[in-house]
């Protein structure tokens, strides 16, 4: 799901650049060229210098936030997006982007405020907003999450992940038997091992079958890694749903290790794992003799 969002987001941003020329256009184009060549520090410097000259331009704050996000600086991205929202409070895009960065930081209540606001500001966004659905799951707003994934199905009918997250919301609220009864039928998701993952949540495929399917992925390193990531992520979620915390942690640790730094679903694995891991406790001070 994440890959589709990135493609749409950057395509939309390019369209804005083409249709709305302004004094900062050349600067933003220069920064984007630096991003394309992996020069993120240079890109941030270019935008930062432009912000000094045009501090009231929300698109500059948004662009620097996107670059900071790519560099792994979610805190900095949230700061920039907050300034962009102050300048343009009715921007659904800015609220959506801040929501995703807050999610990465594990700030579930705060990210849900932004996701909800983004949906309010843009009815066109609502069916595409699967990121909100996942956050709703972690915010324990299972009924709202179920509705979000049902809305997403209208624009993405062949996504096993959407069906699984819908299943998880229903199962948490009404139990697994109820979830099976309304489980979305999916055909056409060719990603490995999505077909087996779909069967797993129906109770019709053993976990070993998912792992075996992942190993059958093409030898291309990226595709193989992605298949293994999805296998461990969704087995981990399934194990957690069944109350098998130790097994869930084991699979989610493997998913995190396999995920890319810029992969949103990798961030989901990190958030879930952090919620399973026990809170560290301060060791007691040694007693005085």
C-alpha cells in the first residue's frame, strides 16, 4: 500500500509545481533535483535558505518536512508541517503528512487528530486514507477503522492488506468468528505471499506455508526481501491477535530487520513491536549496608 501512496503523493506535488508557478518554484525544483540524487542534506540547506527569504510560504515548509522525513527525521518533519499548518490550516495534505510522521513516532492520539482533520478537509481523500485505518486500529477505534477499510475497498478492491486490517478491526471488536464472516474476498493481488496471507487469516493456511511462499519469490534481492518482510509482518499480527505475544515479537523483530527505513509498513511493524515489548523498568537502587 505504501508504494502506491508515495507515487500518488509525488505525482501530485509535481502537478502543483507545473500549474502554480511562484517565486519559490526554482528553489523547490533545485531541492527536488538534489533529493533525486540522494543529496538530502544539500536539499535541506537549499530549502532552509529559501525559508529565510519566504517564511510565509507553506509549500517550502512542506517540502523541507518531506525531505526531513526521507532522512528519518520525523520530529523535524512534524515541526515543519506544524508551521505549514499554521500558515495554511485548511490544507488536508499538510495534516495528512503530519499524521503519518506522528504515527511513525508512536503518537497515536495526536496522529489520529490529524488524520481525522485531513478527512474532514478533503472528502476526496477519504477512500484512499488507509494510513488512517491502521492508526485507528492502534487507537482502538475499531468501528471507525472497519469503516475506513471498507471505504478503501471501493478504490482498491484487490488489496489483501486492506482485507487483513479490516479483519483485525472486526476481530478486536467482535471476535475472530465474526471477522471471518465478513472477511473480504480478494483476487488479483499478485504480490508474494499475499494470497497465502489472505488464507492465513481465514484459518486455512499454516504459517509455514506463508514463509515457504516468501522464499519462492524471485531472486531479485529487493523482491525477496519484501516478500519475507510481509510474511513476518502479517504472521506477527496474526500471532498477536491470537494472544501469542512471544511468537508475535519474534516475527515482528524479523519484519523490522527486513524493512526499509522509508517503508511506511516497516514503520507499522516498529510501532506494533514497541507496543508488544514490555516497558523498561528502572533497576532498583542497591540497598545501603
